[in-house]
């Protein structure tokens, strides 16, 4: 995983334009303008908050595989995620089902354990996104309830920090 670069935009835009990728994330493909705003938001998180999203690459080829990281989206939702780093991940459809998400989420969680002073982290996942639910559970997230976001129900998962050794 590495930080975003300007040269990543075409891969990011293509991924976010793919209906297979977005079916559980907003339900519709993103335009180039929306993908650009998302990329800028990722970079802005790092600049202002000291955390954000990374680009996930295939180890053997260096090919763009997706994006993963932590954010503070200031979501208007109940229950609130205010003050809780929110982990998220998205993979290009060519990378689906190959174990990349679990590997990347585990790496991000390890980073978060160090940089968030062992704070609780959370994620929201569409109830029918079984693949992401499995990834979250493999990485220590447990369903804590159902949240309402933009008028829709979504599952909320939390991961409590590991006790210090």
C-alpha cells in the first residue's frame, strides 16, 4: 500500500465507474468529477488529519488493485461515528475474490492500532455485501448494530483496540 499519486487518477476513475464495484457503495457508478473529488478527499485527509486512504497494489505486478484506509467523513448518521476512525476498502473488479481485501484491511488495522493510540475503529457495510462482511469479521470487526445513513439502513461494525502487551 502507498499514498495516492496524480498518475493514479485513471485507475481510480475506472474503478469507481464500474457498476460491479459501486453496487454496494452508493449504488451507482461515479463520474470522473466525483472520482476526482474522492481522490482529493483522500489526499486532504492525510494533509489535515494525518490519516487517509492508500492505493493497494498487486505485489507481483504493481498493478492498481484498489483503495483502503481510514477517514472521518463527518457522516450525518445514527448512531454517529463522530470521533471514531472509519475504515473502508474498495477493490477494482479484477481484484475481487483474490484475498487482497483481507490482506489490505489487516495491514491498515495494524497501522491504525499504532497511530490511533489503540482507539476503537468502525466501518459501515451494506447488509447484502457478504464479501465485505466476511473481510471485516476476519479482521476483528463485529457487528454492533444497524445505522441509518442517507435514509437507508446499513450495518455498523466496530473493532475494539487490542490490549497493550
